[in-house]
């Protein structure tokens, strides 16, 4: 990265602008190819089209429903098929008896009988023939006579289509199912006679089919009732069986919402285990064991951090006295009445300057240690507008080679805060902008009130048009002893604690601090509750 005034900076800036100009039309074409809708809308549409998640409870209920439907279907089909076969067999037995009675009326053991003049009526007037019986005499493949018994016991003539279907039954004395036009399905037997002609007798299948249909409907209703009962019972059973999983989920969610980054964290109560031998019980036991390990690790970490904070605070406190003594002796030596050699004066000056820098470092470490311990800050009414004006004035004196700008409201902006700590936040941000940007950089400090879903806040921004922050450094910018890259800094001697103090003080005031940076623009944003 080149800076303004460096060789080749102008050419590099032109190349960067050309790359951005090429990238923007490409992005526009990509948007047009996508139908002109933002990516977020596409993601929303995809999420809307996505089927609902198949939870474990839903999958178990689907398996139960599928098993009930499968078993009911098998039982129903087998039951209907067996009943239908038995009823057909019973009808065939009646049909064979009717055929035998008709045969005895046409055959004579002494010799063949001629075709009776009554025709097929003789076959139906025999006692015992049931209602709906159809009889036909067939001579040389031609229907000679036919009749059927109606509901009133009268003999009527069937339709020609029904008679042709009955006459086509093979003459082998085997029962067969035939469709007799408007009469419906029949079981028919055709048999020969001694007179050279044949006859056929048929009984209706209406009662058999009606009984089979009634059984199928009954089984269907029973299966539906059983399915509803199985789903209700299954839902209750699955819900009770998965209650430990729900408790595990609730506990895990509660743990995920805890601030585990720092401090002494008290984990929620463990998940109750009904039976450790079950799968869910083993899962809950393992989860409780994991929570115990996590709690132990967090407790050990907190104890270690507390020891480190105490050590830093004690060491910083103990170093203040010797550092003050070193600085005092250096100042006392410089005030010596006699003239000192130049190299001694230089050495004493270096001792004094380094003791001052070491004192600042110790003070910063002590402040961070106190903030880490959670010590309460002073809460006074502070006019941020006046504080910003004063801090920018101090920065202008310290860095006259920068262009300092202030944008504050006309009316006072008062909040409850620690005025000395907020002044340190402003001083650190302005010093950061002064030390890490070249001469002539414009630094603008803005103060305003913001109202949104998070509530009423006061927003303070420090913006500069410097070279920007390296993206690799940006993620750890607010960490302790973090320093910017060499291309951004003009001076050495930074301790790397300035922005860490900014974040610690802002968070102690229940505020937030963030940074956005790109070549030519860097902005620090501090939000404080109003």
C-alpha cells in the first residue's frame, strides 16, 4: 500500500479506480442476470419454498401411521378376499344343487327326453330354486328358451344380451362368473342333457358382492379410527419419551446465551435423567457430564484470569513508586547547578522520557486491570458536546499538521458517565488518528443522538481520510498490545493499549465501539446509552 506523497502513489490510485470501475458493471450484469432481485430476496424465496423440517417426533409419528395403514390394508384385503371366496364357494354349492335339480327334470334314465314345450320354465318351476335364478336351453348353439325368477316369484324373459352371455358358458359343469348385461354378475354352470341339447343355470352375485363391500367399508372405518387412536397414543408416547431431549435442548440453548467469554459463569441446572439405560438417558447423562467439564474449565479459567489481573494490578501499583523516583532523580539531576557534559544530558533526557512512557504504560495496565475486575465507574452528568470540543482542541495542539473538524449539536448532550474515562476514550481515538495517518489528513469528529429499536443512544464518530487499516489487523484492533501495520504508522512508541482501553471503558458504560475502514476512509463509532 502506498501513501500520498510516496513514489508511484498516483499511478496505484488510478489502477485501483480502474479495477473498481470494471467490477461495478460486472456486478450490475450479475444482478440483471439474476432477475434484478437482491440476493436476500432470492434466499427468502428459497426458504419459503423449502419443505418444513422433518423432526424426530414427526418422523416417528409418520412411521407409526405407515405401519397402522399397512397392517390395516393387509388385514382388510385378506379378510375381504377370504370372506368373498367363502361366500362364492357357498353360492357355487347352491348353484350345483340348482343345476342338479334342473338336470333331473330334463333327463330320464330310460332314454333321452324331447325338449319340453314349456321351455326353460320347467327348470325354474322346480321347488327350491332361489329368487334371481336364470335358466336357458341351448340347441345347436342357439337359444331355444330362457327365463328368470324375479322378486315376486314370477318368470320373466331376460334381455337378449344377458341370454347370449349365459349361452356362451362352456358346457363342462364348472361354475364360472359371467356378466349378464343389466342383471349384473352371476355364477353360471352349463351342462349337457341326454336329448342332445344343453342347459345353463345361473345365480346372482349381488348378495356376495354387497357383503364383501360392507366388510371392506367396515374395516376401512375401523382402520381410520385405529389410525387416529394410534396417532394420538403415539404422539403422547413420543412426547413423553422425547421430553429429556427437549430439556437437553432448553439447557443447551440457555448455555449458548450465556456470556462465556469472561467472568465467573454459572451454568444452568443439569438435565434430569429418568433411566440411564435408555438412549435418551445416555444422551442426557453424557450432556450433564459435558456441562460439568465445561463448568470446571470455566471456573479454572476465571481463577487463572483473576490471578493474572491481580498480578497486573499489583505489579502496576508497585511500579508506580520506583518510576516516579526515577523520573524525580532525572529531573533533579538536570536541575544541578553545575554544567553537565552533553552526553550525560542526553542520557538523562532519555531516562526521563522512557520513565514517562513506562509510567503511561503502567497506568494503562492498571486501568485495564481495574476495569476487568468490574469496578464501578463514577456516574456524573457529562456534557459530551463540551468534552468533544475540548478533546479536539487538545488534539489540534498536539497535531497541527492535521485538518481537525468538529460537528456537534447546538444544544448540550448530557449523559451519566465517568468524565475522565470518556475524555481518555476521545483522547485515545484522536491520538490514534493523529499517529497513524500522514500529514494533511482530515479528521472529523461528529456527535449526535440516535433513536432506533435499541433505544435512545448517543453516537460519537471519528472519521479520517487516511490510508485505512489493514484487513488482517482489523479483527484484532481492539485487543491488548495490538498495533497497526507499519504502512499506517508514522511514529514508533505505541504501546498497543489505546484502543483496548477505548473498548474496555465503552463497555463499562454499557456501550459499543466498532470500526469500518477502507483506503481513504476510516471511521470509529462509539454508541453510548442516553
